[in-house]
């Protein structure tokens, strides 16, 4: 089957910077291309599954301390010259804690199930995510059906026909959310609001999901009540400074992260009948290497492909697992440095998708 293509010359410029496969370049899959993950799992070194409780706790406590210091700084000043860098630091640390919680929610950070559960819940409080709801949508749906039409809800593209059925407001919203500055708005609405807050839990998991939603609501409203009790009406502004703005910055960051993981001119989404695990988990995501010091804050979340191959690999083992998979499947793995230019090209080229042909359309070519 043909891989994703783009209906203008953007794809040629973009894919020349990427490490892409013969299948992507020529639209041909070889008879040896896997359909499942078993041969991919076989190349991952066994020690990539070794977990260190000390290392996991160290990452968690380090992020908690930095986040607490940033919060203390925000509570201590209203100087704009200090607020902006403190907001940026706080937003980054909310994202860092979220990645730690994401790893623990996969039961990948510690061998202890109880410790994973506690760390996941504490780590995801600043990002206002209910762990059990997240586990259902992310672990079961997104990882179980990555880039499968009608199943994976994260950055699921519209077809040309679906876009044409939108009203004026819907089209304007789509242009914002699928543009270079709309990742945060997309994540806030589509993932957090629709899938975390408004989500109706299935009966099987309803009690656990409602408990975690109550925990998050208690954190947000309890913080507001405490600050108002200490500072009167001024506590509302303090709450906006330390809870609301860092949360919105987190949404912008995580929206961008998820976009670059799964949206690019040479990554296609698949009709249900043509999807398989290799296409979704290996061809459907990326290995992106950041500059020195990058992973101090984001905990290797951009080395995303091995995480999709096996969610049980702890975050600090992902680089070695990624190198092993890339060496074994050099024609299928998309591996490159993180690039703002590539992101801008993707947001320009990838607006609407034809699932049958794997073709990305811009708005003009769709018309």
C-alpha cells in the first residue's frame, strides 16, 4: 500500500530531511515488512526493561522541587520581568511532571504497582489530568489503535468531505487548531475538555475514574480556596498565576509534542481494514533527538517510537531501545533532530487526509 504523500511540492522538500523508507519513497512494501510487533520487540536489548526505583524517584522528586520553587517564585512577585520566565519554567515543569506521570501510568517507571499509582496521580495533578481517565483514552485507545481511522482520537485528521460539511465557525476553528500556533487550543478542547472532563466513563471503570476526577477537582478548587483564604480576592490572581497559566502553557507544549509524534507529510493514517500494529506503532511515530540538556526537562518523550512498540520500557531506557530498532529497521524508522522548520512544514502541508490513498491535502489543493 502507498505511504502518505502530500499533494504539493512541500513533501519533497520535507522528506529529503528525514530518514525515510523505500516504501515511503516508492509506494512499495516488501514481502518481509512485518505486520505485527513481535520481530521488533525481539531486537530490543533485555536490559532496556530494567527499572531503577532510585532513578525513577530521583526524576520525580527533582521535578517536584523545581516546580515548587517556580510556584513559590510566582507567589512572591508580580513583576512582569520575573513572571514571564517563572511562568515558562512552571509550564515546562508541569509538562515534565506529566511525562513522569505518563510513564508511571503505563506501569513503566517502577516495578511496584502501588508506587506507580501514587506517582502517576501526584505528577498529573498540576496538569489537571485524572489518571484513570487518561489510562483509558491514552493507554487503551491511542496506543491500541495508533493512527487507525475512527479509533485513535489524538490529532485525528478530517477528510476533505468532512471539512466541507463544517460551518464557518468549524472551519475557522480547524484552521486555528491545525495551524502553527493552534496545538494548545486543539489539545485543550479535543483531548483535555472532551476526553478528560466531559468524558462519560464506561460502567466497568466508572468508580475509579470518578475518584480520580474528584482528586483533580479537589486539587484545583482546594488550591483556589486556600489562596483566597490567605489573600482574600487577591488569591484569585495568585491562583491564576500558579495553576491556570502554567496549565495553559502545558497544553501548548503537549499539543505540539503529540503533533510532531504523529503528524507529518510522510506519516499516513490508515483505514481500519488496512491498519496493523507495525504500521501504527513503527511507521506511525517518530524518533526525535533534542539538543543537549533537552531531556533534563522532557524525559526522553520525543524518543517516541520505542515507547509505542512497548509501553513497559522506562523513559530513561528509550534512547538505547530506539537505536536498536532503528538499526534493525532503517528503512521504516523516521529518525531526525527536532526541527521547528519541519513542524512548520507539517502544519502547512497536513490539513486534511485521504485515508484510502494516504494523501495529505492543504486547503487550496482540497478545493
